[in-house]
């Protein structure tokens, strides 16, 4: 397999549930600024996604938006893909002529979903509006007034509007009010801060639980005492242990026995995840993003032969503000964390902080992203996919149970 980095970015609906993922790709053998390089890159995405990785592993039950160039469309590359699992995203660089219009219309008639990327209302694109399904509007390309004017101009057509590069909750709410149905950007992973907001009693108690569990000298007895006081948490623990993931030598006799069976590291991780879930009323897409980041931090540390236990915690804590809509420094003040952990989370200092910084850059698909600590790009891509799989197989069922 060619060395490559593959990523995904969530596309959310009006309720901030995951609607689809856009597949992202970088490979050392391709220059995406060149015509042939971009076309070959899309072919490589298709090969890696379907043959090497598997579409279900990368996007689960959701659809995958895949970018197609002029040459890809002329070569009818989308026909090699399942029409019920992908969205054909027509890049803004596509040169629209009669042949392109005919090929795209054929795809539409065959049942493929078509999305027009970074749409601008130019005359040559007007014929596509008669059969396109989704219009992606870059809200950073102009003013909000210009965006609203474009939305009004598109209203007569039967189209789903997708606002991309949405950076704030205010933008999201405004664009939703104007008629946009889908959203892409980092607004959902940022805190929607409210001045003077206080933590509720239950949130304060949950933070105290996080504080207790993450004390360096916490004992099995102390943890089992915390879990035993909550019927729901006790049930979830026993349900978790009963999964095929654990091969238990004998039946569980008590909560403390269950805690011992899991081990201190795993039980800390389990309680951290459940507590974060209970703390937040955000959609699961936000928690998913945070926990995949945490797992990627841990796996990268393990690959680099670093002590990996606290990397997961650091990755998880880095998203605490987006889950609780409160400034991160104020939240971390309530936890008995070492200076090393605080510096890693808040300032990206030290090896753990550098790992966190890379993982955040990876999920945002920032320019210049290549490799980390001499780990091959292919291995980094696999670590990212392993983190996604860990969420899907172990964490999502746990939170639903």
C-alpha cells in the first residue's frame, strides 16, 4: 500500500447528529495542485477506502462524501462505487461543459447523490441545479450577507444546503434559521460559552467523581464504593464486563470483584468515559470526536514507546470545554492533575502535549500535516482507523447500554 494519510470530517444535521463524513486524503505520491495528481488522488482514496480499509470501518452506517475532479467525472469513476453509500462531491475546480453536465446527469438518473462543492452562482453551473441534491456553501468565502443572498437565490430549487467551514455556534444557529440543513466545520467541537455560567449540582458531583478516580493513590475499594452508589453505573459496569471483549474465568461476585477484574487502568478509563457522557447533554458526535482523539493520543504514544497511560486522559480532557460549555482552565482547576498534565492539555507542552497537538491537527486536517515522531504515514492512518474502530466496537455500545 502506498504511504498515505486518510481522515474524515463529520457532516452534521440540524440536531447535530452525524449525517455523513467527508473523506480526506494526502499521499506522498500525489500533488493535489496538479490536474493528474488530484484525479489520481481520488482514485487512491477509492482504492484505499474500499479495498484496503473498508467503507464501513471508516464511516460506519453513514454516507461518504468523496471529491471528484473533472477527469474523474469524464472517466465515470463514481460508477465503481455503491450509489447508496457515497455522495459524489463535484469540486469547484471542475470545468463545467456539456460533457460534464451529461455525465453528472447520468449519475443522478442512476441514483447517485450529487453535491456541488464551494458553490458560486455562475452561469455555467446553473444546469446542474436542476438535478443536483446538495449544495455546499463556504461561509468563509464572503460575508454572512452574501451567504444569505446566495441561500435566497437557491431557494426555488429542490436542494439541500450544506454550510461548510462553520466556526461558531452563532453562525450555526443563524445558518440553520436561514434554511441550511447540513453543517460542516469545527463549531460543534468548541464550547458555546455563556458568561457567568455555573455548573449544576450534578455536574459538580460528576467532576468530583472524575477527581477521585484520577487521584494517583486511588484504590480498588474507593472506586468500587463510588460505583456501588449508582445503580445505573453498576449495571453498565456488569454489562460491560459481560461483553465478548472480556473472557472472565468465573462469575462476578461483587462490584469490587468487577473492578479488580477490569484492572485499575481500564476501570479509570471506563469511569472517565461514562462520567464525561453523563456530564454533557451534547450530541454523541461531540463525545465521539473527543474520545477518538484520546485513543489516538494513546496509540501514538504506544507506537513511539512512550508511557501511554496518561496520554488517553490528556486527549480526553482536551475536549472537556466543548462537552461542558465552560472554559477549560476553570474546569481543570477542579481536578487534582499534575503540572505535566495541565501543561500538556492547556499549552501542548512536553511529549504528551506534542502528541495532543498533532492529533488535533489531524482531525482538523491542517496544512503541512505529514508525519509524527518518524512514524510512517501509513501507520498513522492505521492508528486513526483503529481509534475509530475502538469507538464503534467498545464505546458506542457501552454508552448505549
